[in-house]
């Protein structure tokens, strides 16, 4: 499972990931080239982070 998040919604994305998967999340910064096409799962801003599992 992967969740994409902007700076504003990163706390919510981490909380939701733990609630849904009951697993420890890994937060990675998205590369600049990927930022152009990737949107936040909670708003229309460009995503800054990927929250995923191992």
C-alpha cells in the first residue's frame, strides 16, 4: 500500500496508514521529477512524500 501526501497532510497520511495496515510506515521524499505528476491523496497539491510499508 502506498499513500501520497503533501507537506500539509503528512501527519494524517501516517495516521491513516497505521490505522488501515496496523504496520509501521516508511516515509520517503518524492524525487523532483515525480512531483510533477503525483497528487496528494487528500487534496489537489503536488505530493511531497510517499508513505508505504517495507
